């Protein structure tokens, strides 16, 4: 496992295959670590001629955690959004997309 500074945070990632090959970025679901994409699965893709990168999103696994914030209550979040208000959250989906783009630029 490697770590890089990307988009102002630390991201943990692993890559498989030749860096010269087309890249597949595997993004794990909410709260899921990169190991959800198993090693054999990543190796199979690499064996088919791809470079594969899997990573831990922010607040997951070995990437930067925002422990100074309380755990997100999805019921409260949904209610705030349904009321047309902006929730008080430490980061957005846009931040997470920027993390992925930064990872691809640096790794």
C-alpha cells in the first residue's frame, strides 16, 4: 500500500499492472475500504492489459479521517436536504470526486 497527498488530504492506494496500460480506477462504496476490490479481481484486470488502482476514500481505511466531526446521521442529512437546506458536513461528493481526479494525476 502507498499513500499520497492529493486534494489536500492523504489517500491510501494500491496499483496493479503496468503503468503504461490504460487505467481503471476502482472506487469503493460508502464506508467501504479498497480491499472490497479483492486482490485476485485486480490481478485479473491487470492480466487483461489494464493498470488498476484501488484506494480508500477519505474517512475510510488508511486515508485521512475527519474524526473531529461526529458520525453522519443519514436520517438527519435526508431531512435537511428535503427541507432545501445545506447540510453541515465536513466534505461533499464534489470533494470526493476531486480526490479521485487528484489521485489519477499523481499516482
